[in-house]
C-alpha cells in the first residue's frame, strides 16, 4: 500500500460524501440513522471548514477519510475515521490514526464515540490504537461507547 493523506478542501465535499456513504451504509441500514451517512454537499462543506478532514489515498485512489476537531490545549476529538469496506482489515485505519497523532503533535488527549454493539470498532480502537473505554451513554436509540487516549 502506498498511502498518502491530503487535507480536504470544500471542493472535495462530493468525494468525501461518497467515501462516507460507502463506509457507513451498513450502519445506516442497521440503525436507521447514521450522522455520517447521506450528508448534503452544503453540510459537508461546512463540516470541512469546521472539522479538518484528510482524504486517505492508496496511490491515487481515495479509500478513506479522517476528521479531527481541535478542542484546544492539546485535546482532540476524532469525529470520523473511515475506510471503504473493500480496503478494511489491511491496517489502513491504524496507519491513519498514527498519521493523525503525528500531524497533531501537540496532542495530549484524544476522544471519540462509536456504537456499543460495533465490536469490531471497539476492538480496533482499544487493541490497535490504544484507547481506553471512558463510559457509555444513549444517543437517541443508539448506545454509544466513549473512548479516551492520553499521553
């Protein structure tokens, strides 16, 4: 794999929507809702502006995205880390997370949430990325797990 990470611009909104929709379709079907699925172009353009995103490329093929919000004082929120299904399970998400930590080198705390019944996500974040579970809560009809990693 020849991975590279390109910071998204507003012009990339349609591409990121395509990546998100491919990555989160199963969640949308399972839960009947998914914040990352089915976004409008205007919504994605605003999201790109407020929450910097990097498009993950394998050679010249877009295969994923990572979105991070800077909460200040070295604290970041990992809003989205997705890889399209045909490229999952190849270490791309782990490499993307390492890229994020290197890019935001002042980090001292990173948080995120994922649905509690997504065992593969929980295993990925705890075993591959080093997060610890920091609690659970209901968000609508979805139980979410909160994760935390600190240095």
